[in-house]
C-alpha cells in the first residue's frame, strides 16, 4: 500500500482553559462564586477589589441601561491605565425591564475586616447549637443521682435518636448493663432501669426518651396541669386507642370511650398541640441561608416587572494598576513572564465574570417575560416552560440554560425561588391549550384547602373537578402531585372540625 499525504479541513471545538473557566463560573452558586473569587484574589496579584469605585444609582424612571463596570487594563508599561465603560440601551417597548448597574458591587468577604457599623457577632456566625444528646446530658449533670443510676441514664441517653425516641428496647439496654453493674449482693434489676427511664422522661423537651408515639404523647399530656380540660380523655385516647385515631375511626373511639362528639373533638384538639417529635425542638445544626442572584420588583407606575442582578453577590474587581505598570512588552525574563501570565488571567477572569452575569440576567429576564402571569396572579397562572423555550428565546444551547438555572435563586414579591422552579411540564386542556404541572398543583392545594373536612375530596373527585374546568388529569397523576405537596390521602384528612 502506497503512502501519501492528504490535506483535509475540519472544524472542532477545543476546550481551552479560559473556556473551561467561563463554564465553571457559569454553573457556580452564589456562595461558591464568592469562594472562587476569593481564591482568585489570593492567588493572582493582578486582581484586586475596587473599593474606591462608587456604585452608580440606577435610574428606574428613565431608559434602562446595562452597564459594564470599570476595569483598568493597561496596554503598555508607559501608557496610563484607562477606564472603559460600555453602555447598551434597551428598547422602550421591552415588556420586562432589566439592569445590572452594580454587578461587581463590593461586599465584605469572610476574610475581610468588618467595619464599626457592621452588625457582626462572631458567636452568631461560628456558634453551633447543642445537639439533643448534649442538651439531655447537661440536664443529667444537674440532676442528683447515684453513680449506678447515672451509668444507666448515660446508656439510655445514648440510645435516644434525634427525634427523642429510644432506638433500643428497655430490655436490650438492661441486658447490656446487667453484667457490668451487677454484684453478688446487689444484682441489677429491670425495675431500676425503668425507674431511671421515668426520671429521664421528665427532662426537657417534654416527651423525650419515649418508647413509641403513644408513650411520647402520654408523657406530654401527663405533664400538663391536672385541671386541663379533657386531659384525661386525651390520655386514654393516646394510650389505648391511638390506632383508631390514626385511621380516623371517630365512631369507634366514641363508642369505646363512651364520650360525645364535642368531647372527642376537644380531646383531639388538645392532642394536636403536642409535639410527636420532641427532639426536633432542639436545633442540631447551623441555619442555611439562600442568597438570591436576581431581584424582581414591580414598577407599579409603568406596570412592568424589573429584573436586576443582586448587587451584593460578588465584589467589584479590577486589575491592579501598580503591578500592571511593571509589565514590559519586550522583556522575556521569568519575572516579566510571571506578571504577563497573571495579567492575562486577571483580564480573562473579569471577562468571565461579566459574561456570567450577562447570561444570568438575560435568562432571568426571559423567564420573567414567559411567566409574567405567575408574578401577577400566583402559581395558578404558571405556564408550561421547558429549557428549550428559553434557549430558543436567548439563542443559547439548552445545556447553557441548565447551568445558568441550577442553584441560582430569584427574589420576588412572592418569595425566593430557584430558577428551576419556573420550568414545568404541561397537561392538555379541552380547549386545546396547555396547563403547567405547577398550576395543577396549586389548584389541587386550593381545592383541598376549601374541602369539607368531614368528607374530604378523594383523588378521583379532584380529577373530576379539574375536568370540569377543562383540565384533563388522571387520578394517579393527582395522587402523585398530592404526595409531592406532602398532602395525606382523603382518609387521613378526615376531621371532626
């Protein structure tokens, strides 16, 4: 076979480090982005936070503009740095306004020094709340008790789960202690373990160290004043007939307890004031907060929804002019190459941040345009929306839209939502239109909220009611949406009130 040379032309996409960085920044959440920026500031001497640049005030009544923050980038060592500002006008007929005047507004990072005016408390930021076990052990240390009983108490507390229930049977705890605590003249008895358990069940929170739900509710009821109305009936109900209460067999309960409906209703209301998971009242972790990336507000005067980036999501960056001025164009020394490389990285990092914010703002604005009915009327007006719809509207790939909408949050007058929340599948209507799954969930929730609790709506009945509104939904679909809303079935929603 004869070898030969052939010339062939082809196109291919090369993932350069700069492109990889831009994609990485695009999919980062706000907190991860702040950490990434801090790492870039620590590793690149050419980057600095522009603390002296005052943020421009947004003029919401005039034409809306999208401005790029000033970035100082020297071309040569002898030429002074120039401030570049790019303004892009948005047409007046745009249905939804958008602006990002303060994309890189500086906010103090975790490594910065708080000013005197900052309401900063180190204990609030870094403190942790005691676990349930620590909370119970603290009470145990304040309780006078013999050494033997204290060892039994420690074993019981270690067998208590986060909800406040014993994860082991009392007999199992007794068998685990009998060899260690028994002596010839004084063997350990099961009654001793049960006596210590009863003492621990008086600890805070009420109902802790219970063996089961019936025991938990009974402990809480017995700690109420003896003259509490319907307390005795409630105790009998949770101790002897909790299974009937779970199945809503109110007729059977009234027959067995020989009480009237009013008495049963009052006893159930008293039981509903109790906590079935007492351990949940002790916070075992730090609170997690969501920082919105986009803020949506209503311009009542012009009847428009404004979309703008949160100015506090990232610090304002610029190139350090002092170090940049040290770069010499014709110098190939290692020090000069070091500065050149970091200068290029700094410029690209700032450009990637700008691209991220432009893309995020464009996608968020388009989502608000599509879902304007939601912002005006709520979940019931949510329209079907998929990634392809937004990708087509902004002329981007669906994978890009997926990255932009993941772990990004929008602050609206109706609450804070992840951008993914505004995407939902559709169900056909009798009129030939479409209804989103989010709107159907809202309708289901509304119908159940207005139902007669004595005769709750079944899934089939809800499907019929939606069908009367022109929305065809199968019963199993109703059940799936209802479970997603954490709404129990009709037999568990039955009530005497």
